[in-house]
C-alpha cells in the first residue's frame, strides 16, 4: 500500500465543530482550547469564521479571539472562514493572517449557505483576493459537495473542475475538497483526488470529510493512497453544516491521529493531549462526543494495561 510518511492535520473544531452547538463556550474557554491545541502540536488550526453573527452566533467572537491570542509560535497557521470582502476586512482589523473562501459545487447548498449561486460566489473571489493580497493576508479556497449533495446527487467532475479553475484564475492555489454532506465513498474519493492532482499540479490540496455515514476514515485512507497528505478533523467528531439536511459531525481528530500513529504515519500531534482537550469540550457543551478513541482508549494503552 502506497501511503505517505507524514500527514498534516488541521483542527477545525473551534469553527466547524462548535458552529451547531446550543451551548456556546466562552471566549476565554475557546482561547484556552486554542492554546491547548497549539501545545498538542497542531501546525494548522481553523479558529472561527467571519460570517454574520446573526447567522452563526457561535462564531461571533472570532475577531476577539484573534485580538487576544497573543504571540503565536513560529510555524503555526491560524485561519478563519470568510464569506466575502467584509470577512477580509474583519481579518485585517483583528490580525488574522489566513482566510478561506468557500463555494459549493451544489447550487442549492450554496444558496442555503451563502445566499448566492456558485457563479455569484466565484464572481466575488477576485475582490477578496485583491484585498487580502494588499493586506498581506494569505487566502485559500474550499469546495463543498465536490463528491455529492443531498439535492443533486453525485457531483459531475466538470462542475468541480470549473470551480477549481475559477480559484486558480484569481490566484488561489490552495484548495480544500469538503464532503460536508458525508456522502463520499472511498473509490470516488480516490478517483477525484487522483484526477485533481494530475490535472491541476500547480494546486495544493486539503481534504475535509464528515462522518455522517461512517465512511470518513475509509475516505481518508483512499485520499492518502491517491497522494493527499493534508486533512481537516474536529475534536470529538463535533460539527456538521447547519445548512445540510441530517448533517452529522466531522471525523474525530483523536480517531484520525490515533489511526495514523498506529500505522506509523507521522502527524507531530500528541493524541493524549487532544483526548484531554476533547473531554474538556464535552464538559463545556454538556454532552458526549462521537469519538471511538475517547470511549475505548488507544490500543497500545489497552495492551499495556493487560500486561501489568
């Protein structure tokens, strides 16, 4: 099996994980978690989003978090999701140095999520990129529903290509493929990942899988076999797009890190520290989390306990 020696994990729980929660952790609690994830070894963390506070109230304090984070260790990237140029301006004002645009390959999802057609979203990319570049802010892009959507079914690869080309045209060459509805399956993931890597060699890629139907871990393995090495995950498996019917959470960070550890694939992240942080999140939001490792523990710990 042809697999990478090293994989980068972005922790998206502070954004995608918390955006559906009824109990919203305080800004102080979020800052403590953020520092904890940096200490655990994460090099990329999605801190929040600059969506309208009335639309996503769980993210209303993203600006304050960036203002209060303090000195960030060298080599650590903190990013936030933005909808438009107003999001770029908020990033400028609070000191955020990396932002991410999003457009959906599903017309209906894009309308529900951003109140724009995909074409209208793409038309606004150039202004966002220009503004970000003028303010020394890095910018990346995301494509939701590149595999399938609840409204249209399987996404034609031509639709995905069109959005990738729109990103590249305005100067965005870091792109995330986001299975927000959790409909992707491994053979489809392998084929699309192989396709985009070969056709758009100038681009770099992130994969974002939701575990809605239990296929996210298999999808990560398929993506790695296709040469992908960067993945999003959320503490405790929290999350789910609020605009997707029946959406469940992301793949659990600690489950992914534990699997990669067991496979001998380097992440640079301390899974025990992540597990402790996930337990803290569970206390803060008042319910359990969808994480196998939190329930069962690591295999190596089980073996050690049996030998004592």
